[in-house]
DNA sequence: AAGTGGTCTAGACCACCGT
DNA sequence: CGGTGGTCTAGACCACTTC
C-alpha cells in the first residue's frame, strides 16, 4: 500500500477504533494532520473523506472533525468486504460447509451473473454460527473463470481474504438487495426457527474493478439475531 | 447552488437518468468534461466521485468512466433524502396522515434522540399507499426545537422538502438499522396482511450537519412489496 | 506509444464557527 | 476577529488499458 491517503486513512481508522480520540471526540485539525503526516492538505482531505464515507467521523465547516457515536450493538455492515468476521468481532464465529462443488449455470444464474448458460461456477453453501447459535445461511456462486480454485479450507475462513490477498482480485462495487420473506422449511431447520417465520435476505451481485460480475450470493439471516447498520452521509 | 462540482454532478446525473449515454454506456473523458464545463480537473473528479458514490458510474483506470447497469425493479434507496417520491417515481403515491401532534419524550424516545425526557417532539404517523395498495407505515419524531412547525398539508407531501427548502435545515448524516420482525396486529390491518407475517423494518436516526440528532423514525414495510437496493463501492 | 484515470503538491480565496 | 473547513486552480508525474 504505497498510497499515502489510504495509509493515513487506515492509520486514523485504527486509532479511532482503539479509542485514541474518545476523550475529546474530535480529531486533530487538518493543519495538524498535514504536519503529522507531512503531506499536502488535499491528501489529508482525501484520507478524511474515506473516514467520512465509512461512517467514523463527520466534518463541520469552521469547527472541526468529530467522531460519530459508536453503534452499541453488533450489526452487519453492508459496506465491509470482510463480512461477519469483522462486523461481529466480539463474538465467536464458526462456519459449516454444507456444499461446495462446480456446476454449470442454468438460465436463472446466467441472468444474475450476466453470462451464458453452461458457464462453470463454484457453488458454495455455508451455515454461519455465531456464539454457538445458527445465524445465517450463505449461498454463493463464483465464476470459475475468475475464481479458478476454491476448497473447504478456504471456505471455512474468509473467502474474500483469499480473493484479495491470494488471487489478487481487484473488487470494485456491488449491488445489495435487502428484503424479507417467510423462511422455507429446510432453512428454518438449519436456523432453528419455526417454518413461516420471517427471514432477512440479502442478495448480492459483486463486480471487479473493471465492471465484470464475478459473484452472486444470497444470505438468509435469523430474523431475531441479525440487524444491518447503514451509515449515510448527505452532501 | 453556487458550487461548481455539485452543479456538474447534478447535470451529469440528470443526463444519465434521461438516457443520454445509454448508447455508449460511457461518459466523456475527464479532459472532455474539463473543456465542456470549463473547470479544472480536480473539480471534474470531485463531481464524478459524487456520481460514483451514488452508484451511477464506475471508474476504470486507464480506460474510462462507465455507466453501471440500471436496476430494473423499483427499489427503496437508502441514500436518498427525498424518500419514496423519488425512488418509486413511476408509481402513484398517496399518503394518509394517521396522527400528527406534539408530545413530550418518554425515557425511550429521549434515549433515541439523545435529549432530556419531557423534550417536546412532533409525532407523525403516516400510511404510504403505492399504486392504490398499502406499502408502508412511517412513524416519525422530530425535535420541536429544530422543527418548530408541522401541519397535515406539509406531512401529506415531502416533509424533507419542507425541512430543506423552507426551514433551511442542513442535513448531515443518518444511521439506518434494517431488520425484520413479525408484524403486530394493528400494522397488519393497515398493510392488509395477515398478523404474524414478516415485515421489513428501517429505524432511522437523522442528524443535522453540525451533529445534532433531530429525528428518529421507524418505517414498517409490506414484506412482499418493499425491497431495498444499496450500491456499494470499495476502494 | 498514446490515451485515460490515479495520486500528490502548493497556493489562493471563500464560508462558517466560536470567542 | 482568528481558527477551521470548503472550493477551486494549475501543473507534475505515475499506473493501467488499449492498440
């Protein structure tokens, strides 16, 4: 990571998360940060705008740079790539692999992934267990052309860590569709809830930085245990 | 709006929405935009980054600026201030005011709004009807100190348009918590669904640009009709 | 090699907050 | 009024895509 503004943003994010500014609830001024990191003002402003987007701070013209309140509960964060591991860091997380194989896209999957029917895909179904209780079911399809190899060991840990660090994929953007349904019988059993109970659903279409779709997934969450937090900035 | 990059972003957003670039699926290069709007490169880049953030386009280094696919269905957009009116623009939207009054914050509301119990609040409950069918129930509390006046006429249209254009409030950021519950009996009746059916819930804490909380709201959506779309950018 | 976006600098001036 | 963010410019150099 040779990029200055990203390094500064990561450094500040780390400091915020470890409570460095909790007393004053305020970050140093832009001028102080310029001196501290020995970079130009625009570079500081670019680093800070990353923290704003991630929901850590807000800027007030003429006044300063303030910490946003920490969210007390454990929420799922839509914007993070690392998924549950980072969001629910205080909890114990286990993963059961229910299924992992290569298959060929049918009409429906081909439409979701914008590829020809018959395209080879990795199919992965996992049960996520948080604090010893079933939390969610995650069903993912990856284009094999882009993710040429996957095994149970990788799928038991963070798939995205593997995609980014080992396969060196550049992940660009995603569409997430959030909805709510009655849970089907087999999912109800896995999640230890009654059939016809509600379930929170996230369908996720993920693209590389160059715009190519490489994953489509559907996650089914236990309706009492999962809440999603989204921090929005206007302006 | 004397700010150049915002004007350029709005102009480009309008052009994108009206299909100007649909043939090529690409925007002009930064250099062309610089000439077209007669501004510096950084100003163009700032305008473009707003479009990226709103999910309209993605940038590919060395290649260009591309349109993201339009989402086919009618989704609720978490990032917009205007709410349903803009998101579901193709549909007919009606609003029934169920309740509108001033009350004093109890312990629970005081905690949500970070104010003293007894603080005066506007309470507003509305039923939103889309294409002649009940779509959602919205319950809002506004600090009267910040929103000193509200009436049925304003509440029948866009409250946020009134807050921004008439009261000149500067809205800064919001925390949105999305979850899923079994619907209660009275809400079920309003939404024309069976009791115990699922409901999609958004709880919303909204702050002014200076960080003051001024609204807390809870929206209960018809689980078959409401889907939320969130477009995420990494990097 | 040419085209196009990504990062970074240095400096100017404006707008808003607080004392 | 001084302090602090917000906007804007002009120019340099780097990194990636495309041909």
